[in-house]
C-alpha cells in the first residue's frame, strides 16, 4: 500500500510531532507500506493567502486512488476552499487540538476550534496520539468514537542512563522554548532552591529563548542554567545518559514523547498533570505535579535532589520501561486505519 502524508513545513523540525511523523514513515516502510511525504506550506496553522492557494493546488494534484494522511497541524486549519477539493479517503493525524495551544488569544483559539471541528467532520477516520485527545475530540468536537484510533508514540529500547557522576545533580529538560512548555515555571521553582546543589540543562530552541535567558539572569541563575539550543539525536542520547533527573514542566502536552524517552532510559522524572503521557504510564513511574504551579514543582525537585529519593524513583522508571509501546505497534495501528478507508 502507498499513501500520501501531507505535513506542513520541514519534516526535519525538532519537535515531538515532527519526530512522530518521521518515525512512523520509517516504521511503515519496514512493514511494506510507503507513506510518501508531501510538503504543505510551513505557516500552518496560520497560513496566508498565498499559502492557502498553494494548499488548494497541492490537494487538487493528489492522485485520488490511495488513502491520504494529513498532519493535524495543517488539517485543523483547512478552510472551505481546501475542504472542497480534498481527495477521498482522508485520515487526519491529531497530535493535539490546535485550540489547546497555550498563549492563543481567545478569538484565535475559538476560530481554530471551529475550523478543526469542520475539518474533522470531513475526515473518513482520525488517528490521535493519546486516549485523552480522543476524549477531547468526542466531547468537544462532536467526533464519533468509532472513527478514532489511538496510536500512542512508540519508544525504542535504550540502555539505562549512567548519570552525571557529579556532586551537583544534573537536571535536564527537552523541548521547544515556547510558553506552553512551562520553562518559566521551572525557573521560578529552581529560584527557591539555590541553597541546594544542582544545575539545569535545557535542550531546545524557540521564540521564548531570549525571554527565558533574561528570566534566568534576573533570578541569579545564569551560572547554573545552560541553554543548549537544538541538538541532534546523538547529542540528545548523550544528554539523557549523563542526566540525574528529567523534568517536563509543560502546561499541556497532547502526549509528551520526551517523557517516555526518559523513562525508557530509567531516569527519575518529574512531569506535570498537563502531560498526557503520565496517564499512559504505571502509577508511580514518574512524579506528577500540578501544571503551572512553581511551588509544587519546587517541592518535588527539592525531594528528588536527595540521592535516596531519586534512586527509588529511577527504579520505578526502569520497571515501567519494559512495557512501553514500541514504534512497530504505532505504525501498525496507523497502517490498519489507512487500510480501513482504502
């Protein structure tokens, strides 16, 4: 089987959603299925008029004899002109609803919710990356549950982390530097822990970098906090291996692949209750704190700066690592969904 996979912008972008798309393409190929990437304009979900015209042209050019998978970052922002020329047998891939992005003006969020609801109604099937997203689509977007398949992000087997071996525990965070990721909450949490030994490394880049670096400086943490920018997969694997504690302070994550990647390496992890991946892990595998609550996050970090506490949580993560879903199964679910509409 062959299917077109419509993805906005550069497929090599270092985000969880694009990482999911890349890996599914590779795993599908290993299972004898070609998901042929088709690049949509990069400005989605906020296309301009030129982007809209280009998207209509791309949709019209698709040969209408095979299923089409469309990434939700674009699909949820399709307008009537795009929906009118959409090919048959369309499957939408929703990482998380567009209106749930933090920092959107209320009118923008409402506009995205309306457009995504209209687009999803035109899809023959929908794939989501978590049960929580499925429930949102059923409850808030009027999607029939039987049209939705859940394909959790997979993880690879990995060697357990060795740790930093340093006197001061090394805390790491991984993700784009945007408001939804909650880095400013983490900085505030750490500002009250200057009496303890630790240092923080954040891998990722984005529009909030300058503001976050200024925030760090204003709290007197510049000697303790390092922003690495975007790093490749080899460097990321090395970062996980030398870490002592992983922290994901996001306000909301449709899943949060970096959390399961950290669990796969047996790292003790803190994540907020806004990270949906915590719902797909055994109770106690990670320490869960309230989203956007620096005091709660600070208290949890304080406890886990203790070696004994950290080691106990690491043991829970190692136990959970063996049961994480693999990418082979993720691709299988997507392939089965595409075949169901073919």
